[in-house]
C-alpha cells in the first residue's frame, strides 16, 4: 500500500529518511535536506558576505552535492559569496583522471570557475609512482598528507577566503573513532570542529585559509539519495588504493553500529564534540615548517618529511616518529643510519 508523505500529506512518499525515519516525497526531502544544510551554515556562521569560497571538488557524490547545494543556497538566501571549484589531481591512472572529467562537467553544469592542482606539479611525484616505491600499505598516509597541503596551496594561488569540503557526518564520526583507536589526543580535540584553522601563536594568520564542513551533519545515505533523485552527475568508483586504508576498519564498525541504531553516527559526533582534554596534558604547539612554511608542530611538516623520504629512496622515513632526523634533513646532511635502520627505511613492505 502506498505511503503518504509525512510532511506535505499530499503526495506519495518515495523514500524513508535514514536520519529521521520520516517518509517523504521527493520535493519535501529536497527541501528538508537543503534547509538542514542551510541551518548548519547559518548556525555556525561559516561564511560572510563578499567572501570568495573554494569548493573542494573530487567528482564524487559528496563534493558534487556540496557544489550543487552551495550554488542553490547562495542564490536562494543571498549569501553574497563568490564560488569556485578546486580539484587535486593525485595522479592515479584510471581513477582520478576519470573523476576529473566529471569535475569538468560539473564546472559547465554549475557555471563555476575551476582550478586543478596536481601532485606532479607540486611535489614531482604522482600517487602511481609513490605506490610503486612504498607498496600498498600506508600509501594513503602519503596521499592524505599531500592532498591536504595541495588543496591549501591551490587555495592560496586563487587567493580565496575559505575552503569548504564535502566531509559528511559519516566521515566525521569515522575520524572520531580512528583518533580514539590511535590515541591521537591532538586530532581528537579538533576533528569534530565544523570550521578549522590553525590556532598556533607562531603561525601567520594571513597564511592560514580556514576550512569548513557544511555537510557535517548530513548522513552519507541521504547524500546518495539526494544525488540520485536530483540526477546529479558524479563519479562513484572507489579509489583503487583505498581498500587498504585504516579508515575502512572504522567505517565498517560504524556501519554495524548504524544498522542497530541509526542515530549512532550523530551520537559519535556529539561525543567527540564534548570530549575535553584533562588540565595539564601537554598538547602540540603549531608553528611553521622551516622548509616550506606550511603548518607544522615539528621543525619539518609531514609532507616535507614524506617527500624527503621518497627522494632519498627511504619511503619509511615519514612513517613513524623520526623527529631526531629533522636537523640533518634541513641541513641536507647524511642521516647517519645504522645498516639495519637503513634497510628498514628502504623496505617497501611496511
């Protein structure tokens, strides 16, 4: 028997919202979803009139829905923002080159400027070349660090005021779980922030571009439903190197929790938001990398250490704690490693 929309009570419901359990018609679902994102933006004060905002665009469902919503809401509520798309080409044959074609179509569909920056241009390496050297284990560490910095570098080139990314509620909850499992107190404290920027006293505020997450409270399943019913053009293939990522374990655990209790996703987020660090616990102080000037709590940022390891043929150099080697790296001196240490750092299977 057809179910009536629980909102307008006039049309036939076509879906049941995973987030609330309400049965809605397409139009009511679109309005509810868009209004929730609008309220997230307004409540958190994410943007100010006249700002130029770069939308991190990968061609996937999250960034495509974000680009569509930002354009719709900017016009509907007169945010007064200048929007553009910013993409990162990691250099993954058969994956990123195809997804970038989707981004280029989005550029035409949404009539927004597009800027693409690549690992090869910025670092002299593609992810395909990195994986050949480091293997399939921990390759996501390289990609995640390089992509974050590449997005910031692209934003600086464009002189934007803010970057908004398509991180959804599932992503945030997964990050909370990952940081709990790894005991990463510093990241656990800030991973739920809807808008992030460095708070370090030694960092030039003008060199830091804030990032925000308008989809922070949007469930992944609802993003998929929105994209499907809106018939948005997005790329749905998973990265060929992603199956080995540590995040996958947190994702699988979260999905099991969600199946039992749909509110588990937002419950985990709220738990992360209310966690506090005990007084007296020493937290890392953010400063600037002595080589590239990027945000870092050490003499060298993670990207520079990873890149140094790749260029020296020591792919494990950036994996783990090798802070004592930073002085030698900065001075371009030999690392003075024992033979067994060098063999370990050169090993691709780690």
